[in-house]
C-alpha cells in the first residue's frame, strides 16, 4: 500500500510562523496568548484554502502547550503537543457543521463543554463551516457561547460570514482571513519543490499560484497534479499543457500585430487559439486583462500590482513603453464591450474578430482625433 501523502497534508503549517499570508492574524493571536487576553469565542472568516482551520488547530495546540517558546510557538515535545500531533488529544474537539448541524449535535457538544481538561488549561472546540448549522442549532448554542466555562474556548470557521446570525457574531472575536497573494504562494511552492528535490521554473510556479485564485490548498493540489504529469522537472510549458491555460505569449503577439495594424496576423492568431480548444470568450477576457496589465506598467508606482514572475513583468514593462495610455484605455473599452455582448451574439467568433480589427485600427483612429498622439 502506498504511503504517499498529498502536499496539502504533508506541508500543512504546524506553527504560527509557517502560516502563509496571514501575518497580521497570527501576530494578534500570539499576542493574545502571551498576554493572557484570550477571547472565549473566535470566528475565522474567509474563502476556501486560506488557512482558517489550520490556524484554529495551531491556536488550540499552542494554548495548551506546557513549554511555549519565546516566539509563542508550541514546543512539539510536551505531553499536550505529542497527543495533539498523534490526533489523540482530549482537549481539542472538532465538529464539521456541514454534516453535524442539528440541535442534537450541538447539545452533545454542550454536554462535553462541562468536562474540564485533563492536561493543559483549556478545552478548545473547533466548529468548521459553522454557517451550515440550522436555526434551532444556532439558538441552542447561543447561551453556551455567551457564558462558557472558563476552560472552554470556541473557534468557529466559515466561508460565508453573512449567513451567521448577528447574535452569534456579537459573541465572537472576528478575524477576516485575506486571499493569499500570488507571490506568497509561489514562494511557498518553491520551498516545497526544494524539499521534494523538484526543479521548477519560477514562471511555472507563478502560473500555478494564479490558477489557484488565492487558495493555497488549491495551489498545492495543482502542484501535485503537475508533478504527477511532469515528474521532478516542472517547466512553464508543462503547466500550460496540463491546465489548458493560454500562453502569455499569444497576448503579447496580438498586441504587437495590432500596433502594426496587421489584421491578418491577428485573425490567424485567433484561429490558432480556437483550434487548440480555447474558448474565444476566455481569450477576450484574458486580452482585456493583458491591456490592463500594460496600463498598470505605464507608471513604476503601479507596476508592483502585477502578480507575475519577474521575467514576464519585464516583458510587460517593455511592451508598455511603446503604447500610449489613451490607446490602452480605448483597447480595454473595446474588449469590455465584446465581453458583455459575447453571450448574446449569434456569431461569437465574428464578434471577437471585429474586436481585433478595431484594435488594429485604434492607433490610426486616435491619431486622426489628436495628431499630438502620433508616436
């Protein structure tokens, strides 16, 4: 039987310091532990894969650690930490509210709350997807949440904060987890690649991070998928092929062709993209994003907003130098209009081709309106 463990589990953070992209939250929690100002109810909110449950487990482990270090991290060697690491701790109780959302489930939890901890100072109750509790379960939980025993701490986690009733929210200390930045995810993937003796291109890791859309767990799942596909040498092309992503290079070539007013070249590039199985609508959206990135690169102060690899950012900077700001704004307007009209169009491909023809005519159009814009 294989002993393979997916990266999302194998490299799950075990200390506050290893949590990715949530420094302000982990700093606050460490400070609360060190000063003894721990709330008795926490609510962790945020999209999937940003570290809510992981942080809840680290908090539960650190609270009961008998030998915390100066950085307020668990020692991993005391009886409490050892039992936690072996999933045998009686001080941590986890409830999945998605499948245990009835009044009886909450009553069972409340009965356990009365029992004091055997090791350590607190019993921690982690309730995941708490928004899935029924209305009656919420009501049964209210009194205990407001006046729990001194040894009890509740950590509620949810992806849909708006579904939680105000009376629950008012009883919790609320932490909003942010989407994890692309650069932070790419750096984390690079560290894992080194540990696994995998060679990975920087561009490839950035592309995986972008595809994950702010969720580190998704990024790790995609990373595992690419490793299975490509082996121990991950390239940018491997990621493109496996995830069916359109290469940046197509957008750069389309912009170059439109600047030369080369309509046939643009149409041939579009045909190549369609023949490779890409949706023309996604191409329009991606091209609009490309022009937005070029606009962002016009000013060094905003260039840092690009969440791409350094080599790709350099390409954006070089191409943006030869394009006028007015042209970029007009191009974004043309593509935004095509995006809105795409679903209603009887001939979607023709709509995209017309948009490309308009892009090829923008330079001439702007020069006629304002001769001073002539490059």
